C-alpha cells in the first residue's frame, strides 16, 4: 500500500510558536512509518516557510521555550525555504519546493527538490495558523487537512465571537464584556465602570485571539484591571473580560469526528498556580491532570453532551478540545472555549483524554488523517458550476 505523505505544519507567527514545535515533535514521533511518510514543514516567526532538515524531536514544551530564550539574542542563518505549489492531480495534491535562501539572495536558482503531499496536519497554535488563515490557504490549494475549516477555525480563535455563538445556541457561558484597545485608551474609566457594574471582581482579562493562556491575567480589584488590560492589549486589539467563576474547577473534554462527533471522558486540571496560566501549563511541573475527572456520572454525561453541542455550534471538524469551568460549590457548568487545534505535547489533555477513553495516540492520529481525507472527498462532490 502506498504510504501517505503527511506534511506536518508547525511553528508559526504567534506567541505559541514553541508550544507548536513540541506538539509537532510528538506527532512526528507517533506517526506510523509503515503507513505514513512525514514531511516536517516549519513556519518561522518571521513568516518564512522552511523544510526542516530534521524533524523536531524535543517533545517537552518547557525545554523548547528555554532554548528559544537562549537563542533569541543570536543571529539566525538563512534556511532552506519552502514554497507551496498547488497543482492537484491523481498522485500529487500539493508540492512543497525546497529552496536555499542564500541562493535567492545571490540571484541563483533556489529550487532544490519538490515533494508531493497527500494531506496536511496543521499543528499551529494561535493566530496565523489556528485562526482560519492557513486553512483558507489549504482550501485554495484544494488539499486535505486535519481539523476545522476556515469558519470553525476563525470562531475557535476569537473568544468574543465564540461566546456569542455559544449563547445563541443556549449553551451556558460566564458573564463577560468585550472591549477594544482603542476604546480602553480613549475611555478607560468607562470600561472600568462597566466591569464593576456588569461583572464585579475578580475578573479574567484575555486577548480575544490567542491560546495557551498567553496574555491572560486575573484582576482582583480595580487597580489590577488596568495592568491586566494593558497586557492583553499587547497581544490583540480585542479584549475579553470575564467574571471569575467561584471556586472554579477546570474541566476539559476531547471531541473527535466530522458530522457525527464523539466525546471522550472528561478530565480535570489542578493547576500549580492560582489558575492554569502559561507557566503552569508548560514550565511548572506541579500541575496535575486528573483523568477521568472526579465528578458524578451525571456531570460527566453533561460535560460530554455540552462538548458535542459546543463543537457543532462552532462548526468544528476533525478535532477540538472543549474547556469548561465548574463552580466548585454548586456544580454549575460553563462552557469556556473550544480549541480547534489542541496541544499534542507530552502533557497535553487531548491525546491523554482519548487514551483514557480507549483510543491510543497512534490510532488517534490515524483517525484524524482519515477524517481529513473523508471531509475533503465529500467537498469534491460539490458542484462548482450551475451549468
């Protein structure tokens, strides 16, 4: 049987670049070489696409983040750039041409070789990768890819739009307001007044379009709110401010499928810090993942039901991790967000939840590739002409 050539797309132009590398390393490690030929395609922070000479191998996000900090002050050498060439045929869906940036600078031919790809596995977290931009590019190239489409990806990235859709579908969400950086700069007193009247303290302040808890902070009173908003505004022009759920427990559930999605068992995160921020996720080792979550059977069933409902409300496809906040006293559940490209690192919930449900890491990757091919084949049946 012909091996499928899988382009693993990772890195990206976002604050989650290093986490993406760790996820890609784990996927590369678990791709069945008897069935797949992986091709590592890295997007640098400056937007350059390169074909990696060797695949990422460090699967611990903390190590990659520390290495990035050390390397930040060092100049980077030109790499072997990659260029997408779309010319679908029976055998070659997408070609990545590998080149040499130095050759381009010297006016010489840059193309070294071309690699035909059968399917793309985007492992990009955050803007310019998880938000529909890369998905739109792949749609134009008419190539199968793992995960949600343009709309689902965009919705899953924008926390403000996502919450509006959840509310429209009758899903429970915590109270929140949305403000823009310019609005804050023009009328900070007005925004602060709204927070006090509509939400109260404490609140969580988040960039609307980012993940991995980058730029998120908790404000316990008015003085901390300004600092939190300024931090979030460094990462996005749109800012979401949410009322904190009392005694919150962080519950997560994994969803897999296209038109008939399934939900895994739920898990609970017990963060090493006050909340599950970037450091608690990737740098500290004290956070605990409890799988299955220590909740009642009725609560477990409700989490799974709401996860599928949230997945459908956001027009999900392939995979998503749905995050909840549960009031620690009343047990009330709030849908917090949907992550359309969840982490695949060694400590990531998504693969761990499916493993606990009976689906191994390798089988999970197989299933995701199959879902991508099925969805692509279904789209090819659509008419593109009225005649």
